[in-house]
C-alpha cells in the first residue's frame, strides 16, 4: 500500500500525468485542455499543481447544480450505505420508482407518462428509437444536420456531423434520414427545413413508414442553434397527422439549462418521448426516456433494460438534483445569469469583429467565430481563443459543425463575481487571439 501511495504522489504535476495518459489511453479519446484536475467545487476546479480554473464547461452540461454539490454528495453517501447496486431487472428499489414518478409529472403533467432509466445519453436515444419503432411498427427515423445523439453506432448514425464522429466506423444502420436544421446566420430558414421535410416524404420515405422524428430543441454539439416555436409546432402538427413519434432530445438542454426544466417548455408543444441524461445525475451517470404511457408500454416485457440502468446511486443523485432545481430557485437563476451573459457577449461582439453571432436560450449560450474578412467559419481562431482562455484560468470548449463556436455551459450556481471574472478572461482571450494583445 505504501508503494502505491508513493507512486501516486510522484504525479504532482500535469505533465507527468499527461505523459502517462499518452502512454495508456488511446488517442481517440480527446482531452480538450492540457491539465489534470484534482478537486472541484461549484463552478471551480483545481489541477494537480494547485492552479484554479473557472469551469464553464461543467462536464459538457452535466453539472447544472455545480461540482460536488453538498446535497448530491449527501444523498449519494446515504444511498451508498443502503444499496449501491442491485439491477432493477432483478429487484426494484425505491429511488428508481420515485424518480420515475417525479419525472413523469414534470414532463407529462396530468397526462399519463412513464419513465425508464439507463446510463448514458446515447443509451437513452437508442432506447427511445426502439420504443418508437415498437409503438408504430415502422422503421424510418428522421434526424437533423448538426445533431448530436451519442457515440454508439446508432447514435453516430443519427448524429449530423461527419467528423470526428463517423470516421471509418460504418456501415451504419439503415432507414435513417436527415433534414437541414434552421440556421439563420448561414441562410437556412425554418421554411426551408419544412420544405425539405415535404420533399423527403415525396422522394425518400413515405410518412406512414416513419417511426420517429428526433430533434434537439437547442442543438448542443451542433452549435447552440435554436428550433423556434413556429418550427417545433409545425413538426408537432405533422407528426400527429401521420402518427409519427416526436422525440425531444433534452440530454443537454434539460434540467434548467435553458431557464425552464426542459427546453420544449419554451415552445408550446409536448413531445411524445423525451430523452434525459447529463445534469439529471449531478455528476453521476444516469439517463432515461420519459414518454406517453401508451407509447412507453409498446415494448414487451424484457425488451428494455440494462445492467446499470437507473443505478441506485444515480437515482439518489437525480432526486437530490430535482430537489435543488425545485427549491433553490435555480430556474430563475438560470434566466438571470443568461441575461447577464447574453448582454456581455453582445458587448464583446461589438468590440470584436470575429464574433459573428451570439445565440442560445437561458444560460445555454454560445458565440460563433468567423474570419472577419471573409465571414467564413474560423476553427483555427476559435481554438486560439480557447487556448488563451485556459491559460488565463477559464475552461471553455468548442462546438458546431465547423468547430468554430465557443459554448458556455457554466453551472447554474455560478456567482455574479465568477461570471464577471470569466467574461473578463474571455475578453483577454479574444484580444490575444486576434492580435490586440501581445
């Protein structure tokens, strides 16, 4: 044991651990920033050398309630002393059932909804497709350009970006069809997308053979593009007309990120199925599908499940997260922080010509970086901005089909002073990346 401790203590700086990472972890797993963190709290992390960073990535949208929230830690610690794992397909346990009840009410209201739990967002997406196909006895699925639905083979097929996700991983599952997603900055209107759907029905697959349309109300990895109310209401009418299951992928948008519990609640629609994950578990892996009871009951017994799906620790964490969202005013806080962030990003857009757009919903915001001469996406400049921000103590990551969008996914517990500090650093990063500072 002493030798193990001694060996661990030799890894006291980032470079040694990153060298070990290079030797032991495949290159396909990318780490955005060259540092190794040792501890975290709220919106802050500290690396193994003791350097502090503001974390405006939040585990890629996982930590809406912040790192190591005491309520989540306490709930998981208590559950650990009772049942850590039993597999719900073997015996039931209270947390799974209570979590299902609460999510059914949050999504469905007075309507009959049911929930099933898994481990990752990709699992939730795959099972939503299985459920939709079982309910409709159809096979076709429609997804969108720029979508991100996970890294499993079906998830990658549904994902609307070729690199780095698809690579040479094919052949891919069949009967997946794709539509453009609204992108006003680049001239793709909602009308264009609806016309493309009509064309798809006319020349590729008849609507009576389509099981589901899956859509992110705000695209995550695709660049924080919004599906507006009129567009989503049109999709809802079309899916109802043809008996198609409408799936809202709320893996990144859910649990307060957009200022409401779920992004679809901004749009005056109710989807048939909702996929959830990320911030549901407050840092623990848990995901789920929440949907109309008649649709959820389509698979026959044994058709759904997974060894770790709805793990007892994950359920305990999720229940604590829901308590925090409901009782700690975090939805209002998301809107307040979002307004402050949006206003400051707009000021920076006026200062820096490379910022072509500021967009998002609630505290889910992004800026698109363009070459200020050509107006084309500038991935290289985007990376310079991220690197400069990291050097100054702010963690951000990129997104977008062209990887030229900087996204902000700070925890909803971020303080006003932390937000101001982060924006000051972002200002410096923009100045350095564009040559205004040495």
